[in-house]
């Protein structure tokens, strides 16, 4: 554990500097192309909250970083919920009176309402209508519909096609099974120097929906792989789970790990062309909320910060009052706000390679802040120490207003009284975190700063002082 203040800066230049190099050396073009190819490969697989499609998808992601699958049996109680039966689809077709196939699971898996019970029969159009789902306001798109916890069956189709259906006898053939099986959770765990955890969660249960689902999954896997190659202080846990029931099951079964979560992020819808949106944790001012705000402000990209709301994705579970974990959520297009959301319009073409890679970059920068957010003490606090003598100041650099590095040196000296973290310094100074961290490392190298603790240790001290 990292509770005790570390001695004078021995680890400086370790994890955060390695992460900085990893960010700087990212080949965004190659990474974007690789992740987009993965999205295209995963797209046609028939995933749901249980079943072989989910397991197969997780195994494919395991090529980037080994993934551990946990299988939870049907009927297991998890918090206020119960693990549902496992759903298997062998095929599903709706055929019109003239023999035309109106909807076919093999052509597009969105055509079948997820968790449809098996059904075979001949129905009139009037009898069929209550089982059909379409979108009058987006008549060319097939919607995504589910019936997870209600026994029902149905087909989804484009509204323009539905309007063309003629009276007559329709054939329904839904060859599915709901059986006692398991629900699968995928985890990638990267042990760090401490047991304190950073949790990254992405839902993995949607069928052919590229942005809302696959983008978060591939970005999470790419982050896990990137972290595997650099030293880090925190233990990182990537959860690839069915939405709602998956995060609830994980929380129910992992109380010890839950207690170790210091920062968390839900990734969803991170591949489309919208700017990044960060929704704060329920706490609103958690370290991750401040770190992400700083990263986005420093990025120079258009972005938006949103207050917490108990809607969206699995942050609803992580931030529920009984857990209240510091978990924020990162998206580009927000759930329910773009026309392709939860429809056949959410194809790999909606996802841009450079947006996937750009999201990876911002998340690594976020980790860089969390990893490097130490607390320092100025060893020469009476008056400014003489910087020129130590090579920290060149006469031409004064006045400092245009020299970010010198500003960072002065701010780090000014605020390093043992109670401010480097994130505090960067916020007060209006500087990007790597600039401040770099200044602190140079000052520590010159013996002018001494690391007295990580952000966590500082927080504990502050809370203890109240
Ligand atoms: Zn969704």
C-alpha cells in the first residue's frame, strides 16, 4: 500500500515519465487503423447480456491483453437482481405472405428483439403488429430492442418497410433457447506497485452497434495493452461486462476490490465524430473529475464537462449511494442524443479510426495525471531559491509570462508546502499536467523539492485533520 509518504523522490521519473513517453510515441494512425479493424471484426457477432457471442467477443479482445472470463450461473442473486437464463439464438426469420423474408437474424442481428423466447407460428398482420418495432421518426433505420426480464418475442424493422406490409398470413420462426447457463464477465487486470485500483469499465453486450458498445470495448483493450508496457503505481482493472447486470454482478461479488477503487471511468460511445464529453462522478469533485477536466482543457480540443446524472451507462451502478465510487464517464456522442444511437445506423462507418486513437490518447494522459499526482515540499521555502545556479533559470526567460516551464517551476515552488498536490498546482497555474510534473521532477533533481506523498496519502491526511 502507498499510505506512508515515500522518502525524498526516489521514484521520480518512473511511472509518469514512462507514461509520458508512451503518449508521445503513440502512432495514432496505426492504432486507429488497428482498432477500427477490430470494430469491423466484432461488429457482426451476435452479442447479448449472456451467451457465446459475448464470450467470443471477449476472447477476440484478449489478443490485445489477456482477458479473464468469470462465469456466473443463472439464478445467482446479485444485489437486488438475479442472473438471467443464458440466451442462445440458432436463427430467427419473419416471412411475408408472398414469401419475402422481412427480417432475418443472420442478415442483421438487430432484427430480432434480444432475449426473444422461442416461437413458431402463422399470424395475421394484425396479430403480428404488437410484436413489431420500428422508428417512425427515422424510417430507414432498424431499432435495437431488448426484452431481458420480460418473456416476449419480437422483430425490429425499418419503418418504411413496415408501412409496405400487406395483410395476409406471416410466418414466424424464432429458434432460440433460454436455458440455465452463465453470465460472463471479462476482466483485464494489470497489477501495479500498490493494490489501490483504477477501474475502467465498458459494456460489451450489444449486438451490431459499433459506437455504442464496440468503441468502448476496443479502447479499453488498447489501454490495457498500453499499460502493460509501462511501470505504474496503481493496479488497473478493465471490466468488459454486460451493461447493468454485469456491473451489478461485479460489485456484488467483489467487495474487497470495490473498496480498493480510487478512481474509475466508464467508456461508451467513444468512436464517433462528436467532441469528448466527460460526465463527472456523483461526488462531482473527485480527483478523477479534476484530472479529466485538466486533461481536456489542456488538449486544445473542443470538449464538454457535464455534471453527474444517474442516467447513462454503468456509472449508475458504481455511483449508486451504497458504493459512491469516484467513477466518471467518457463519451463522444451521448446516449440517446444522436440519430444512429441504438439503430442499424450505428455501423463501423459511424466510428472514425482517429477518434478511437484520440480517445486512447486522452485516457493515457488521464492516467498520467493520476500516476504522477504527488505532493511535494519545498526544501528552500524562505524566499525564492536561486534557480540560475542550478540551471533552472536562464536570464533570457524573465519575465516568465511566456515561459511555461519557468512558470511551472515558480508555481511548484510556491505551492509545494506539503499540502498541495501537483494537480492543485496545475489547476492554479493553468498549466498542462506534464509541464508541472516535468518542473517538479527537475526541482526534485536539484534538491529543491522533496516528495512527501502521493495524492492518496495527502487526501487521507487532510480528511484525518478535519
Ligand atoms: Zn446502449
